[in-house]
């Protein structure tokens, strides 16, 4: 790994800033210490906000073509260093190395996309109702943006938020998850190498997450908050942001239904489920959480699925061909084991797995549970682990109602060949994203986001830049 990318200090106003206090970043696989990182305070956050505010005065005046060139240079450096970034990501987050490489390239795709979208920020000239005036519509950057990112996709979530912000002419203060700050700091180093001006991007790693969040939401200078994380924290940030009427983009928790109808291709459905469920060992907000299988396919489905799950390889993410790795921390492990225990106590049966690995202490064996019902905790909570909970169903009305009977509404999946049913699912599933006959949803050209308590706003696509722009109307006589 390129040691130049392993940064342990905060990045504020184009400078690497140390502090008296640091915190350790551990490797989830063996709990070994990787780095001691600057533990930023509210004062550091305020320095970053001030730097972003000063930089906004000039960055917002740059041409869209100039901003596009900066983003493309940043993208090129990320691609050039993709292997080093992937190794760093695996070490601090735990996911398999190939998955980490895919995340790096996925994140870069957003930077490239919004480098191109920067050139397409267009206003309007509207006809006046009285014919005597000219009506102009201008789109202007909102200002300084506070960005708070999670540990499960520490590089891609930064890219997906920072790219549209910079493309629009905004400047940013990033608070990465304390579990995974190294990917964020490496991104800042490459942004610096790309020539992005000082103060446009600032990174403040900290264990005082709520304090830094409060500093961002209470600042009158910060005009927007973009957050990915739990619904509970999202609600807190939204309440705080209301005091300054800050714009917010919230990508919050999910509880994705994965529905296999009676006409589904079983092999395709299992392939899609495996891809959705076990990516990052189940630690994704859009992974399949509740798996509804039609009763006529149920027994055959679980038999074939069990065979597939039993073949998954466990181990260190740096080891070639490993598919299931360590969960992020002991808290995550304890939650998954609690949900398995509660399900079995309530009548669920373990078909595969169901326990921690005997060989690798921080890995949970990939698990398949049958005879789950929709009222069990494992069906009501986001699992965030390598556990498949199978629920049989008998008809369309029943399963659509069950799929919608939760507060979350991020991603959903369904396997069926019936076109009329597909149209109904698209209309009636209360989710921001619906995958039909696929377990993979996300890409830079599509609007990523949820409804209900899974958040608001969209990331990626032509819609993703609009949340970073204000509309100004000018009436000229």
C-alpha cells in the first residue's frame, strides 16, 4: 500500500492538522491497530467551517468547466490509486479486497458523472404573463455543506456526496465515521494532489460525532446537511437543522423486502439474493433483509439456497476469494446474534450457520433461518449481518401488505415474470427503489434514495445535483 495515502491528521484549509488527542483505528478482522488519528474537537470543526466559507467565495465563482476539470483530475487519481485505496479500505473496514476495489471504482463513477453534470446546470428563460417583463431562473450553489458519512461504504459515500456538491459550486466539511476515517483522509490527499483549492474540501475525523454534528447543524454558515446513517441519528440531525432551516439530504436505515413469486426463476432469484444479502457481509442499507418466498417454491428454494450459502468462504478480507469477513465491531456482532437467538426462541429454525465462526472470532457464519414470521424482531429490524430470514407467503395482496408494513422505505426487490404484476409492484411497493429480477440497484446514473423513514433527497443521476442548488427567480422590466 502507498504510505503516502495513509494519513492520520485532519485536513483543514489545505493543511494537515494534528491535535493533542488521537483515537485508534482498528482492523475489524483481528482488532489490530492500524493508525492513531487526530480526534477533532468542535473548535476544529469551526475552523473547517470557516475555511469552507472563505473558499466558497471563490469556488462558487469558478466556471462549471473549471470545476469539471478539477473533478476529472480527482477521478483520474482515484482510478490510478484504486488498488492502494482498496487495500486501505479493506484493512479499516474489513470487506473483501475485490469488494473494496469495486467500491473505489463505484465511488469514482460518481465523481466522473458529476464532473459531466457540472456542465449541465442550466437555468430557464420564461415568458412573462403580461409580456412586459423578462423572467429568468438561475441555479446557484447553496453554500457550505456539512457531510456525515457511515463506516460501511467509507469511500463511496464521500464520493457520492462531495462530487455533486463541488460540481454545483459548494464547499464541504466532511465528518467521516470514526471506525473508518482513513479512506476519507486518503480521498482528501488525492483531492489535494488534483489541485482542488484549499478549503473546498475539509475532513474532520472525530469520536465526538454528536458534537461535530451539532456544530454543523448549528452553524448559520452551513446551508445544507447530507447524512447517511441510522434513522435515529438522521431524525436528530433533521431536528437540529430545522433551527437554521438548513436543507437536508438523508439516506437512512432500510429493511428491504426480497419477494420471490410463484413464477420466478429460482436459480436467478437465488443468485440475486446472494449478491444482495452477502455483499459486505450483509452490512449494507439496501441488502435484502426480509425474504418472502411463495409457498409453492419454498421448500425447493431453501434447499438450493442452503447449498449455496454453505459454500461461502470465510476469512481475512485481504485473502483471495474470501466472501464473508468480519463485522465492523463487537456491537454489530452482538446485535446479529441477538436477532438469531430471538428468532429461534420464537420458532424459527436454523438451516445453515447460526453461530460465530470457530476459526475467525469476529466473523458470524452465514446463516439461513426458515419458519420466520413477519412479527419477529429479525423481520422488523435491520439485521446488518450475513443472515437470511425466510418467510413463506401465499398471495400477492398478502406479501405486498407485509412488505409495506414497516416505517422504512429504501430498497425493495422482487422476482417474477408477470408484467402486470411488475407494474403493480412498481406502483404499490412503498420504497424509493424497486429492483425487478435483480439484486443490484445502485449506479451513478440512477437516483438513489428512500421514502418514509428511510430519508429524503436523491444521490446520483441528473437529480442528485439539484439538492445542492438554490433556484433564484429574477424579474426584469
